[in-house]
C-alpha cells in the first residue's frame, strides 16, 4: 500500500517539478499609433498572470488560460510562438466612434538576472 501511495505521489508531483518559475515579458501595444507599454509575468505553475502598465503604475493579477499555442487572460491573448499580443476592446463606444476593437503588439522575454 505504501508503494502505491508513493508511486501516486511521484506521478502527481512530477508535472509541477517540470514547470519553471514565472516568465517575465515586456510588451508594447500599438494603440492607434500610440505605443503603450505593458509588463507581464506568466506563472503557469499556479495558473495566474500579473500584468500592468509601467507608465501608470497600475497592475493586476488574473487567472490565465495556458493553452499549447496561446495564453489568454483578461482582455488579452498572447501567442506562444510569435509573441504577438492582442487586446480585445469590449467597450461598445469603440464601435460608435469607429475605433478598432482589437489592439495588437509584440512581446519579448525579459532575462531575469540573479542578484545574490
């Protein structure tokens, strides 16, 4: 019985061991010619994404859908292959004003340097 429980525990724990820590991204959205900076921290191990605008100091942590080809969180979709990010604008006034409902941009992975 102990052997079975130990085997089950190792199977359950194995996927978590394979996952690395958070991945940090620096992105820029092109919002009608205006460059909008966005910083993102993807934590697939716990299923969350923290994202924010460094120019305004705002940030938010939300659940993320980590799919094989993309990650979806809040109004954003991030391609795992092209690193393109898109933001869907839900506001109905966008339609009235004739503004695009989707804003796209590009992300790059930030290298995390250890300080100790």
